C-alpha cells in the first residue's frame, strides 16, 4: 500500500516485499513485529527514506506526523484493529496487531483556508490542496481538540480507506505490549524482537518519504 503511494506507477508487488523480508530474517510467516525492521525493508525494497518515530503519536511528535501527512507522504502505523467488526483501531494489547497506512489527514480548522486550496464541489466546507499551486500549510488544531484530526487510513485486512480519530489511533499504538496467545499456541514460528512487541512496536510508527525528498 505504501509503495503505491510513494511511486504510483511502479508499485512493488507484495510478494517481493515478503520475499525480501524473509531473506533478511525480518519475518517467518509475513508478520512484522519490529518498526525498525519495517523501516529497513522499506528503504531496500521501496527505495525510500524511512524515519522511525519513537514515543508515540502525541506530544511533540504530533505536529511532526501531521506535517508529514500534509506534505503528502505516507505513514505506517502498527496498532490493534478490530478486524471482526469495523476494522477501526481498538485496545487489545497487541493481540489484534496489524499494520495500517495513512495516506492523508482531515483537519478541522477555524475559518477559511489560505490561498492554494479548492472547495469540494459536493461537500461545502471541505477543502483540498489545489494541484501544482503554492500554498501555506494549514494551521494544526491544538492537541486535545475533540474531533479535530482524522487520519485517512486502512489496515491490511480491509479493502477500504476509513477516517480514524487521531487520538484513537494514538491510544491503540501505545498499548502494543503482548504477543497474541493464539499465535503463541499455534505451533508456527514467528520473528519477535528482543523485548517483544513492547520493544518492537509499542509507541512507534514509520514515516516514509521519496528518496529525493527533503526532510
């Protein structure tokens, strides 16, 4: 998913990503329990820059993440997702851990945006960046503003993008601590980093950029 966002005309097949990950020892069954390994895989297989974010999606990291998305770059997020119900982030301590990709962000802002944005013809009050037009980045809603920030995202078990409340994703990402008991008992081999999910996934995310992009 992220590869298509980085290079729409030359997406890397999923089979190739899994092959490289297995050759490098990052995975045994297609699982990825290390954000660091996912970053290394992205750099090698997608030819992009990969920045590992530590410390969760809140606090000082919040503006960094939102500015990254506003610039049009994808974000990879490990979190727990309720695949049996609505595919939205939940809090199950990593028992339902999956990766999701965020391809954009919906910001609730005060007043009209500055020049460089076009109003949606069907949804008054919704503005999109105008293609090939210089513009000022939008002002970011203050942290804690209810319903002000949503991620346009989807996880690997879903075919469709959804809007997820940013704080809901942040909370789910921070509680990835336990390896799924069902996986532990299924008799299959998995690659789990030293320190488990808490060390490999909890409070971490991956910011991807084209290699020729400025930081």
